[in-house]
């Protein structure tokens, strides 16, 4: 049975478990999970951007096959007008 956070600690200190041994138990559990997890492969292939007539950064930001949009457009969405300035603060009579 798992001990609850608000149960008395199993070491007999008289404190709640969350104040006594919970941080050390969680750290040990994280370390065990990290040791059991497979390490990422260092020799993984790197995806390269396709060569073409697009600028260097443009190919990485577009999805493959998506048409290029002219600069300054929002892709068919209307541009919203600027927000109005905030109203002046009102003072209450005391």
C-alpha cells in the first residue's frame, strides 16, 4: 500500500510524510526512471532543408507543399484594428 502525503512518516519522526521523506523518495524515483530510460542516439540523422530557390530560412518555416504567402499577409485572415487606449481611471468620492 502506498503511503499518502498527509500520513505520518514511516521513519517515526512524527512529521507528515510530505515534510519528511517525500522529497528524498521522489528524487530516488526520478533517478531510477532516468537510469531505466534509453539514452538518445547521438548518431541520429539530421533532417536537412530541401534545396531550391527559396531563402535559407523560408524552407524551414513552411510545411512541404504549402504555397508561399506574400510578406505581410496573415494567410487569408483579416488583420485586426489596433486596440483602443484604456479608459482613464475614475475616482470615487470619499
